[in-house]
């Protein structure tokens, strides 16, 4: 065989195409810097932040009882469980990675986008100060060896925004990183083709990683399982349209956040239970805010557990968020994978398109779908105003704000642009602006009457 | 599993239509006084080749033409309709028959086509149904689906309308005194001689004949085209409705698609560009996903409404009949909520 190959190579050149190694390789490697000594300290800090959030959320009246499950998961019970299961774990960033493929290979997926203020400092030694707080925070988790980042054997990073791209490069010093080539234009056939190819490579890589072939049957099953998850999630969203807001945005985001690392089947079951309870509450006229509370829409950068600063402020100002438009909230699980044909190519095509085409991430050149969706959400959830939340240094969301502002002016919906990060320094100043925003909405409503 | 989905309804309509068109004798016994029915007079003085003449004359039950392939080669004893409309278009020119004989047929066609346009293709046409069934069988057998390559796809509209014009042109040539006397009469058979229905339908009456003649240049040309078209039709097993993309009957109805009374509408703000509609479309329409203008009622759409059925956004796609919404998109698996009763 070897001889034959050699002859072939001599005659035809190197035609045996080796599969590209998906691992990102740096030629300018650096010694990874870590602070294992501080792990315990930070673990406590993060738990504290979570506890603090939970305490304030639990104290709200009429909070659905079914939320208890999500409280339990977020405070750490999942970590032990994953360790015990002995399964392979893969971490990923953003909302472009098909969990269908991972579930099919019996790999546990964890979305790593983090919202912890505490871990940012340590990342600043390695990344510059002036990058997106989410990237710094996530990076910090690795440097400090914190869960759930520590459980992941591999991190998958799509080439979405600039900060994520470069984070992938530096993260490669710490752990194996796969970069997935996310096209910059999503509304083109070429892009879909490229992304589909990328998905096939991803599948191969996952197979190798898991040491297990992904059969058509397994992929079909996982697709159906995650479809159920989307079904339940859509029901949840539908219930949020109620006149009396049935669940706070904090609880909603917590539920979605838990889906980042929870077992999909169990999560689906518990969301269904939560929906049942909410449905009953709506029927009995029970809500978490009073009837005439101002309804807002939150759009823009991710608000990830436990960084609920902006939500805190809005809540304190006595307003409610009826719905959000964000990749860590409404849009993480929103789109279904609709399969035309349960064959391997059919499944792969459906999966690839689901994660690329309807995305509302601002990293795409033309993102008009996001604006369409925004006006739709405003109508469907009958909101009175829009909070446009930008994590400091996210140019993408900042640049899109102008267009959104003009669209909202046409719709006659007031918008407040808030630029902030994870630190608590600007709470006072933000509160004042949000209070003023509330006054403005109230005056407008007076005027309309 | 819901039973009354749009797909199932359409399948049922297709099956019923198939049996009505192909096996009418099972449902309708003879003995109906056909003299009393409209459109039965048979034109006499016809320029047509011998083998093309019908064996029994036009005395079948309904004896008119449908806009789709209600073919005259469906076995005589089974058939309900005289022939397909393309055949009529040919005939009426060729036969030189007086207007009062063909005008009712034409009006009937215009009426039927203007209301439903290519919904005829998606819901009624037996040939389209056979094509779809072949594709379905492939799916069940687990063979891989193939997509028509982009390179070919871009020429399809031109070819489709080109062939339609070619057919009508030849029919006109039959009656124009251009001095091709030797073969001129034969031009009139262009439609049926090239149509795959001629070979396919007899199969369902247990007859197999590959009726291609090469005895003169005109027959030769038609037979070559006919064999090519037959192969296109047979490829239904791998491609979705390949013949329907170039079928002259379909092409004729295509022209009416943008103005018909059964149509689709799209609320573009509700569309998330998810691409499901495009993937699910049996005719590979890409325009349905677009968010501009009235790009969704294009000629290539056979109005099967699968896109509407599978679109996951509520109210995004709608089917309108005379301006009234009769069906709309919705997220199907969504559990019903109690909201509607409590809201407002
Ligand atoms: S907005 Fe886009 S780049 Fe930012 S976290 Fe979400 S998916 Fe990633
Ligand atoms: S295109 Fe032709 S064969 Fe296809 S369904 Fe329409 S009439 Fe029938
Ligand atoms: S062979 Fe084709 S064109 Fe002729 S009557 Fe039948 S369907 Fe019509
Ligand atoms: S566009 Fe829709 S209705 Fe038209 S053929 Fe395609 S799926 Fe059917
Ligand atoms: S399926 Fe519906 S939402 Fe998706 S692209 Fe088509 S029309 Fe738009």
C-alpha cells in the first residue's frame, strides 16, 4: 500500500488530501498564564454574585415556583453531574454552533459566553483593557480555571465579531481551540455553501473528538430532541405576550442561561412545567408586575448571568421588560430545525441553515432581518419603549443603533441607548437616565390620552 | 400526528383527481347521454396525420380540456376528458374549426386558469402527481435526493417559454401557406409527439408502447425531443418534479400566476430569512425567501403551499383566495395556550 501511494505521489504530486486539522495553531506561542491558587476564591465570588441575584429574584412576589429548578442548576449542581457522567465536554461561544451534532455524538455542549465581573481583571493582563467585557470575562474563567470552562476539553469559536476571533487566537495557548469560519454575509448562497462545508468538517472533528461515528439515526434523534426544546421555548415566548407580564426578564434570561449547559431533555421538561404554571397564573390574573407597568423591549448586546445590572436598574425604576432581542435570550433557542428529508445531507443542510440564515447577530454585513424582527417584536409584545443596550466597545451594536433609532422614530417608539459594561461604577448615572426615560414615556402617554 | 395537515389534504386531492382523471370508468359507468352535454361536437374537416386521429371519436363523458395533463392518451375506456389544453390550443388552430366550437373551451380554460393558475399543477395534474410520487418513493427507499445544478437552472425559464412559443409557432405554420406541403401537416402533432404523458399514462392502463417514429425529418426531430423529455420525466426519481419545470402546460399557466385569484402573500417583517421555505419547495423556488416586492407569486410556483405550511413564523405567509385569507403560516408544534381568552 505504502509503495503504491509513493508511486502515486511521485506521478501525480500530493493528491491524498488529508483532512485539515481543526485545531488552531499559533506559531508565536506564549506561556499560558494561570492563577490556580485563586480558583477557590473566585469560585466563591462568582457563587456569591449568583446568590445575590437569586435572592433579589426570589423575593419578588408571584415568582413562579417552577423557577426553583433553574435556581438549583445555576448554583452549581450541574458541574458535579457532568463530571460524574464521564462524557466528553465541548465548550463553544456565540449562538452558531449546532448542538444537534454534539448531542448526536454524546458530547455535552456548554456555551461559554460569560457575564462575571470578577473574572475580568485577571484577563486584562493578557488581553488589552479595551476589549469587550464579555470576552474578557470568559477568558478570565480559563485563566482562573473556573467551572464550567474548566470542564471543557475544547473550545469552539466562530469567527463572528473581532473580539471573539482574536480571543480564539489567544485562548489557543490555554486549550485546544477550533475556529469555525462564519461567513460575513449571511444572505448569499456562497455563504450557505461555505457554512455547510464547515458543518461537515465540524461533524468529522466532533466524531474524532468523541471517538464515535455520528450515524444518521443519532443525528435524527438529537435533532428531534432539540426540536422539542425549541417547541417548549416557543410556548414560553408566546406566554410572555400576556397583558399582565407573567415572568420577569431576569427569570427569563436565567432560564435561557441554564440551557447553555443543562441537559436538553430535562430542561425542556422543566420549561414545560414552568409554562404550565405560568399559564395557570395568567388564567387567574396573576402577574409579576402590575397592569399599567411600562413595557420595554431590551435589544443589543448580551446580558449574561450574573450581570443583570441593567435589568436591576430598570426594575428599580419600576418598569418591566416584556421581551428581549438578544442572542442569550429570545434568539438562542428560537429557530427550529425543520428537516425536509431525514437523510444525512438533508439533516446537515437543515442544521447548517438554521444556525446561519436567520441569525440576528450584528457581525453580519447586512443585518436587516434584525430590524424587521425588532418592529415585529414591538408589535407582538405591545412595548412602550426600547432600551438599546451596548456593551462598551462593541462597535457592531453601536453602529447599528443609528438605523434602529430611525426605524423606531418612524414607529413612534422612544429609544434609549445605553453604553455600559460589567462594572458597577456607572449605576448611579444610568439610573438617572433610565428614570428620565420613564418620565418621558409617561409624558408621551399622557399626551396621547 | 395531525391528520388534516395541508400536505395530507393536498395528497388526498391529488389521489382523488388522479383516479378521476385516469380511471374514470370505475366511477362513471357509460350510458350517460353525452349528446346532452356541452362541447361535444366533433369537428370534421381536419388536416391531420392518420395515426394521430382518435380511434373512437370524441364521445367521452365530459369531453372538454383541463388546463393540466388530462391527456388524450389516458386509455380511451378510462378517460373523462378529451385531452389536455395544450392539445386543444394546437387543435383549434389546426382544425380551422369555427369559433363557436372552440370559444367555449377557451373561455372555460381562461376561467379555470385565471382563478387557480398553477394550483392546477400542484393539486390536480395526474402527471405532476406521478412525478411527485416517484420522488416520494425514492425518499422512502432512502436514495439520495439530487438538486438541479445552478448552471442548468438559470436557463430553465428561457427554455420553458421558448418551447411554448415553438409549439404555438409550429401550430400556426400548419395553416399558413408557406409551401412546406410535404411535412406541414405533421407540425400539428408537435405537442403530443414530444410529451412524456403519451408514454406514461398508458402504463396505468397496462399498456407499454414507445411510440416514436423516425420516418421523416419532422417525426425525427419530434421523436428526439420526445425521448429527451421522457428521460427528463423519468429523472423524477432523483430530482423534484423536473419535467414540471419545462412542461408547456405549466408554462402557459405560469403566465397567469402573477394575476390569478388564488395567491400567496408575505408579510416581510415577520420573515426571519430562515430559508425553510426555500429548502422545502418542490420547485426550488428561491424567491419565496426574499423580502422584496411580490416575488412570491412567480411563474415557477406550483401553489402547493408547502412553504406556507412549514414557515415557522405566524402570519408570515398567507394563502389568499379572492382576497380572503384561507390558510396561513404558524409554528405548528406550539402548544396551544390559554392566552387568547385572557388577553385584553
Ligand atoms: S451578538 Fe453575535 S457576536 Fe455577540 S455574542 Fe451574540 S452571537 Fe456572539
Ligand atoms: S407542469 Fe405540466 S406536468 Fe407538471 S403539474 Fe403542471 S401541467 Fe402537470
Ligand atoms: S400527450 Fe401530452 S400534449 Fe398530448 S394530450 Fe396528452 S398530455 Fe396533452
Ligand atoms: S413557492 Fe411555495 S407554493 Fe410555490 S411551489 Fe414552492 S413551496 Fe409550493
Ligand atoms: S419560512 Fe417563513 S420565515 Fe423562513 S424564510 Fe421563508 S417566509 Fe421567511
